C-alpha cells in the first residue's frame, strides 16, 4: 500500500557501510512511498561494472525505478561535481511530483555533494598541477602520492583509499593552489534539502561476515569473467578499474597473486573501506541508526521518523 507524502522538500538518505543492506531497505521504502531510488554509489554509475560492484539486479529492484546507475561508459572519469549536477535535478523533479526521493549509497562525497554546497567544490583548478601528480602516480606509484597527501592533509587522506587517485590528486591540487588543506574548507550553511538519514549499525563481526559472503557471491557470479570481458573494451588504468574487486583481479590476471589470495585481499580491502565509511557517516548531521535487519520493520521505523 502506497503511503502518502506527508512532508514536502524532504528526502530519505539510506547510507552506511558496504554490504549492510542499504539497497533492500531503499527499495522497500520506495515501494511504500510510491517513489523512486536515487543511487549514491560511485561504482554503480559505470555501465558493465556489475558483479564487482554488487550492483542491484532487476529482481532486487522489484520494479522500483533507480536513477544514477549506468550513466557513465568506458570506466572513465566521473567527478563528485558530475554526480551533483546529474542527481539534483532528478531529486528536484521527484519532489515537484510530491514524491519523497530515496537516496541510497555508501559514497559519502556523493551524498554530501547532494545535500550541501561545499566551498571546496569551487576551489580553483590547474591542469599543470594535476598533470604533474598524474605523472608522479604513474612513475612512482599510488602509495607515493598518497604519502604526500598524508603529509599535507592527513584528515582528507583518512577518508580516501590509496587507489582513489583522482580524489587524492584533487586534494593535493587544492593544497598546492590555495595553501590550505581540503579538510580545512568548512561550510556552515543549511542543507539544500531537509533530509532523514538512516544507517544500519551492525556489530563489526556481523558486518564483516556480510562482506565476506558478498565477496564469495561475486566470485560465484563470475567476477573473473566480467573483468576479462571489460578489458576488451576499457582501459585497465581507467577510474572504474581502481575500484575494490577490480584492481585486485587485475593483479590476479597478471599472475601476481593467487586466486585464494585475491579473494582474501578483496575481503580485507572491503572491510577497510567499510570502516572508513562508518567513520565518514558518523559526521553526517542527524544520522539515525537501526539494527534489526528485518526489512519490513526497518522500513516502518524509518517512515515513523519522517
């Protein structure tokens, strides 16, 4: 039964760590509200990158329309600004129709960009500086570049993965241009939208077990074949291939690591990513936590908070 929209200009944000059940809850909420889901996942945007991202299947979507999935091709660059510029009009259109958009994802920068206008997004850009750091990454490795970021902006480095080269370079670029760390840019403005933010809060051992099961399922579903097929059409150095699950598979296909070790490395990197997500979202104002893992009860609890 569709529940009526009781609040105008309000959105629901389902966020939190990977493998925590965000998609199932978002779908259930959208069904009850007669609304749609707006993805906030930096890997779901790429066409063809399905298994390694645990992208929701048509069956899992249950007929609910999902936005911001498969909007980028060839695994190429897609910035936080690109996300905001595409996602906000979708949210605004849903609101104009009297619907409560259900934003769902674990990419904190995407969610922040959707909810707020941050000044660092307007920081100057310099192609020469960017090219310099891109060259350093190629010649000396991602770890070298990441170490440089730690020296000048440890707070931002804590939020990023060593292989998230694009955002590492952007943070270094902001520092070199302005002399200020990206993390020092603060905005106290009110959010663009009124929002209700919700995250699952599992005991760490339960979350890690969910992550391990998801990684096993990726391999059962054919992750190796997906990566082999992608390499026929996309550059192995593209942005999407730096995602967890893909970069480790490249090393496996290059014969640098065994299949068993590849699986464990993906599990480990996914767990580390989940810890960073948990830390990131703790700073989201007004975040509500749920623990039940009963989709029906969880959805009802979220709706009661509206």
